[in-house]
């Protein structure tokens, strides 16, 4: 799993979202690192944190747990966590877990 986070130049501002590109597998061996990186990203995010999942090839239950947990932390800080670039398997996974309405989905 690779995380490339892109913060706005010059620091976060309310009008510019923070975009994080994820790729590869989000499985048991990568969830702890992903959780920590996303929590760290929240410290320089403003009102919107967008996770681009277009290059994710696998996501297990632990990966869903990370998304839900980070979303809770983001909300506590007044930050919206949105998803974009959902591969079809991720859309099905979110739907089957009952999480499809929990996250804002951006086109």
C-alpha cells in the first residue's frame, strides 16, 4: 500500500481540500501505517480531506475500520472526509458493509 498525500501549497486553507492518493492493498499488514499517516494528514488538513481510492486493488475489513475511525477523528476536528475514484469492488464493499451512505462520494 502506498500513500501519497498532497497538501495545498503554503499550508491548508479552508477553500483548498487536502488530497490523499492511496494505491495497492489495504490489508492487515498496512492498516496501522495507513491509520497513522491519515491521522498525521489531519493535522494539516482544513475543512475537506479527500481520499482518492482509484488505485486501490484490495481493501479488507481492517481497511474499512481505518476509514471509519479516521472519519470520526476528522469530524471531531471539523473536517469532512470524502472518497473519490472508488473502484467497483470498493463501492460494493462499502454497500455490503452498510457504509455507502456514511462517506460523501466525489466524482
